[in-house]
């Protein structure tokens, strides 16, 4: 969960941004099926993951026409659509393909944030002069992706995702309030500013107001369905109970009292209300990280002792890589290509950064038993590098310095597991307030 900014400042500060959302619908399904062309041949859906509940994953448009959707039980999905084709999930392939998409976006100068595969956001304010305005930014984004994608532009992350969900594959949608001057051949579906009778667009980065003082971005979000809250991890559980209460649109949610939402849903309630009003937390772009990877093809269907032997070889190869330069490992990803189709993927963060092959074997070898089928290829990739293993400490160190160093290392390990917002600090805002939620707030902790 992202920390909520201080009231009255940070939430409004991001309204001067120009957030571009890149949306690739059914990304995991298209990767597992071998391309978007396969989705047009008939009803297709992701099969349940081995060892978990029999719930299907993403479904194609033809499958959704028969009432099949993600999260439906396998038996009910087959009853609704007997011709449904199930595709084995490919989590390793999805992660690798999405990483290439994010690298392509970063290649145009964008600082990208992505919570899940298929959705990425970045602030285009600093790229306008580099690429010749919003037209140029959207054009270079499409060229970098190389595949049809839905693009949405708005003053906040949530509004940009909502705009991208309504956009066409070849025509971006820009929410009101942040539209710069556009050319005739812009290829951008822009919304006119409701506060101007001539329909002129508002200047970039300056959210306009309607005649009645209502934010045009909130007016744009008002008729959209409440199901858009499912695109955020913090509010994903709210659409279903809100619909039971008769709340169908974001405008109806925005009209509810903040205190009532906080009392019923906790911190997620006021956050959902802010999102419905066009307010959102700032972007948290991912940090560039150096990654090392080793792969080994198994001559026969690998299982048992053969897999353990292959894992030992991969660990020894990674430790011997020259690019490591003596550094330790914080997090590794173990993946396998299965004989029956599909892939298996496991991410593990070590309790302490190290490069000891023996300790790595003890941690990873038991997880090989979770493989649902024999494997053809085994891969081991390092996603986080730590300090050098031979780092020497001073002979005499103050206890406070030792404690601070250990605390900084613990924070780095926690953020390697749960992301940049894993370590937060409590900031007193209004200690004398009668409302408990207003007394303190959470902010990132900087060691």
C-alpha cells in the first residue's frame, strides 16, 4: 500500500503532472497463447495455476461474450462455454516480456511505474520538449512498444488508467484539464474544457475549473463504473461491497462523506473517494537494477536429483560471473519451462544478502518439489545485488553506528521483498484532532 501524502499538499501537487498510462489488455493471456492472433480464433482463457484453486485467469473477448470472466471456477466456465480453450499459464514468459516492454518505455526517457503486467504509467511533463509535445510523446511511445496499445493521459494515475480503459487501440484519450495545443493530425481523442464556451482546451499542467467550481477531471470520472477501483491493489476489494450498497459509478462514490467511508472500509475508503475525485498519490517509478541470469537445458525431462544437480550448476555459474564483482545476492528468481507447456516461477528474497552457494542450495533446493510437472529448461536470475561479500568493517565502531548500519541493511532487505514502501515512518500532522485518522500519517522512511 502506498503511503498517503500529507493533507493539502502532495495530493494536489500531482495534479500539475501529465500522467500517461500504457494499457495492454489481456497481456498475460496473449503471451501464454503465443500472440494476440490466437485470441481472435475463438474463446480462450488461462487455465488454473497448478496447485491452486480451480479458478481461470484472463479471458478473451469471445469468451467474455459467453459470460466467462477471470476468477470464475473452471466447471462453471466450461458450462457457460463448452468450446472454451484453456491455455497453460506462463508466469516466467509474462515477466520477461513485460520487463522488455518497460525497458522500451525507459528507452524514450520515461520513468515508469508498473504494479502489474499490462499496465504502466509515467509522467510525460519532462518529455514534452524532448519529443515535441504530447503528440510526439505518444508517437514515440507507440513506436517503442511496437504493438497496438491503449494510451490514456490525465492529471493523476487513476484517471489515466480510466482514460486508457476507454481509449481505442490507435487513438489515445486525454482527460480534460491537461490537454496542450494539438495539431490537426494528432491522433488524440481530447475532451473539451467545460468551463469554456468555445470548447478550447486547457493549458498543459493547469487543471481548469468548471463554471460551478467543479474539477473537470472529477466530472470526467463521475459516469465511469465503480469497477475501475479494481485496477488498484489498495481498493481492489471495494467494488463488490459498494455495488451491494447501490453505488454504481465513481460520481456516486465521490459524493459520499469521507468519514462514513473511513468508518466502513478503513484507509481504503477515503483513498477510493480521492481517486473518484481525480486525486491520487505521486508516481513511484521503478529503479534500474542490474540482473544476472543463467539457464540450463535438461537433456531429458528433468525431475528429482537431476533438477537438484542442474540447480547446483546454475548457482555455481552465477557466483562465478565476472559481472558480479564480488557483490552479494539479495533476491533471486527460479523459473522452469515445463514439458507439458507453460512455465513455473518462484521469487525468493534472502533474509540476509549473501553469495554463499551452500546457503543458496539449502534455500532453493526444497522449492523444486513445488514444480507441477517435469521441466525442460531451468533458469536462475538475480534481481537484487547487495554490498560486496568481503566488505571489511572498522576495528572500533560505535554501538550507534553499528545499529544504524544494521537498520539500513534491514530496510533494504524489506524493500527488496515488498517494494519501496515497505519501510514507513509515522509523521504527526494534527495531534490534537478529535478524529484519529487526522492525527498522524505515513511517509517513506529514509535511513
